[in-house]
């Protein structure tokens, strides 16, 4: 599972083998919590602490590259690193 970004203790990953999932999303991990989050910042599954979730949602708003990486993953192409939250 490629790590595509990290900031404020949050690590963001995107799986390669998720061709069957129709919603563009990534996985966020922080302090033992994990969540699947859509490209628009909505939590699809799991949970994060409120502060970490806020950081993740702000990051998602700033980066259209999430969708580009989703397309790359679905084509089994290498994913690109996305800048962290400033």
C-alpha cells in the first residue's frame, strides 16, 4: 500500500488493488485509528480523532491530485507523492 503523504502525525495511503471500489478514496491513519476517506473528505468507513479528521479533510480540499492518483491506481500505475498539509 503506497504512502502518498504524511503530515501532523497523519499518514495517507492509497491501495493499488482496489479496482472494485467505485468511490475515489484514500486511507488515513493516526494514533491507532484509521479511516477510509473519499476524495471530497467524507469518511466512508472507520474513524479518526476530530482534530486528525479536520487535518485530513483540509488536505483533501487542497489536492486535486488525489483523483489523479486514484486514476493511476486503477490503471496499476505508480502513485505520486502529494504534498503534506502546510
